[in-house]
């Protein structure tokens, strides 16, 4: 990105994608509004090394000679600290609980009205600070120093390294990372620090992640390291093609497919369930462990009550491709010939769709904002279905969103559409594979799967290909969290991320 700055920048923090601050030499502060960076008046020429805030109107920047600036949403102003040593890092748990660390083991604490020095017992320079709560704070520095604050006192932790540590970040009290000189990366599991392999000897200066399995470390010579899980094959014990997947938790996942196949994952292994049908099953969704629906060929609808699957009367022989609901008494199934069925908790009934185009996927939020896709896009407003303008003639296979104004639809020839609450627009996927399924954990964490083992990921700004180590068509994708995602497909393929 073009910053317009010619000085070194040392720290960055943001409250949102359109509210990011960067600080550096000579009191330089930049602000990013989502489209461009611009310089802010800081009122100082002191070098600034670290920045953190609790909101867009409560931001702290620290630097040389004990200098601390505060931003109230309109202007930066200097704060009285009583310190004369350089401060390198800042972090807080709230506007009235902020820590700043610096030279000679110096730590300042802000309780909402004034900064005061804390007793640390350390004499080395501290470069970084982060915590999971007011009583679980870590500070790192030279010679492998790691300090921990329990809410009352700072104590030294064993790091088993003498490399200087420059940055620290974690997702929880038992998942903390520290980085530093010579490519040093340490991990804390809640009881001990251990060394992780980084495959570099370049100095690392910062670390941050979201979620726990998506962590980045940056450093010298443009070094960027990424830590996370990867897609790996799971044993399904079947060679039948799998078309749909859904789960209520990491230890309760269902996959459905050819020949009436239904598999269940308990968190450790997949096992076959008796479905009572040999019809192809295309989609699966549930509101809880004891209320799961599967749909498929010849109008097949199955229901699982927590103990067994049983057939339901659908009133149609059309192929049903997708199923989704907002509650146990508000479930939609879609399929061939524009078929839309609704379940009110007692019986399935046909709805007027106004189309004869085949429908492949359905999703909504809330009950009066439901989308169905296929050879068209339909929207349900709580009373009637109507056709939406989509700007594509490609067949669409899947739809999912979060929240209601952030919906994705995928389909033939790498087609990806995005709905912002008012209009559908085309997104660049840089892919021509037929995309068959999509799942959204957040607006900046979206997965799409398709032909030839294709898996694409959207990070909020662009779609990129992920390595699946698989060439089988993938037809369905679903996750319980950003770090627990399943993709299913041809030949009994099940991948886990």
C-alpha cells in the first residue's frame, strides 16, 4: 500500500478495516480510512514505537523519553507520565487498564486518570506487551526476558532462550506467541513456554493473529511468517460421493451423499449411520443435535431426532438439493423445477416460487430474509418469493451469508456473487472451476469449494486459492468455527481445516 511516508514505521493498530493507525520516526502518525493513508498532527518530533487503543476514540501511542500521546477521536494530546526512558510497547484490557513497557524494565500502568510506575524486578529493555485480561499480562524483552502480571505483581517466567524478544500476542491465556531475534518464536500453552520452528534466522519484530490458528509474524528483510492449520484428508470409510455437510459443534458433524449415505463425526472418527434409503442425499441442515434434516433425490426428506433417521412426507418427487432453516419450525428445502418446500414443525408444504428454474441452495437470516439460488436468485421476505437481479446467467450452486447484508453465492465458471443488502455484484475469484458450495464464518472469513478439489478463501478483501492436496470434486463445505472447517466431495472425500 502507498503510505506517503518516508520515515520508518514501528507500530500499527486498528479498530476496524477502515480505522487503522501507524506510528514511526519523528512523531509520524498515519491514519487509514479504508481507502487511503493520511498523516495526522501528533504535536511531537519524538520517535513513536508502539500504538494500541480500546476504540477509535481512545488510542495510545508511546515513544522516546517516556512520551505518551492520547487520541480522543479528534486530536492527539500529550499525557503526563513522569517517565524519562523510552517506551516501546503499549496494550490495555480497557480504557482504564493500560500498560506501557520500555527501557530498563520500566512498566507504566494507567488506571483511567494517571500513569504510575510499577515494580517489575527487571532491568532489561522491554519491547512488547499483551494480555488476555487485567490479571493475565505478558511483557517481553532483551535476553529472552518474559514477565507475567497476575493482577497484583510482575514475576519472571522461564523462556529457555537468550534471544531478545520483540513482540507478544495471544488468543487466550493458553495460546500465546512471542517472537524475536534470530527467528525466535516461542509458544505458551498455559503452563510452559516452548520453542517453535520458524525456518528463518531473520529477526522477528511483531506477531498478531485472528483466529488462534491464523497467526502472522513479521520482521527483517520483509519476512512474513504464517502459522495455521492446513487442509488434511480424513478417513470416511466410504467411496460414495458426498454432497452436503453440516454440524452443530466440532464433535457433532453430519455428511450426506450417494446411495443414502449419512456419516457422523464425533470429534475423533467418522462412522456410518443407517438412513433407510438408497436415494442420493444432496443437503443436510439441523437446528440441534436432535433435529437434523437431510434432502435428496425423488423428493426424499429424512429427519434425525437424536437417535434414528426416519422418512418424512414431502409431497413431491422432484430432486431436492438444499435445506436450511431458522428454527425447528421454519425450514426450507429447494430443488428441481423451482421447487420450494416449507416445514412449519408439523408438516411440509409447497410454496409458490414463481420459477421453473432448478434451485440448488438456500440460506437466510432472519426468517424474513431467505435466499434461494440456482438458475436464478430468489428472495423471501416472510410472505412471498420474488426474483432478484443478479447480473449473471451462470448456474449458481450454493449460498451462505453473515450477517444478512453480507451474502455470497457461488456457481459455474468460478462465479462468485456478493450481496450487500441492496444489490448483487460480481467478485473476482481468479478461478474458472465450477464452485459447488460456500460457507461463511464472518465477512472476512469465507470458504468456497468446487470441481477438481478447488478451495478458495476470502479474507475480506480478496479471494485466494488454498491447497487441498486433492483433485476430487468438492461439493459441500461447513464449519463450527474459522479453525474447524469440513469439505466433502466425490469418492467419499472429507477434508478438514
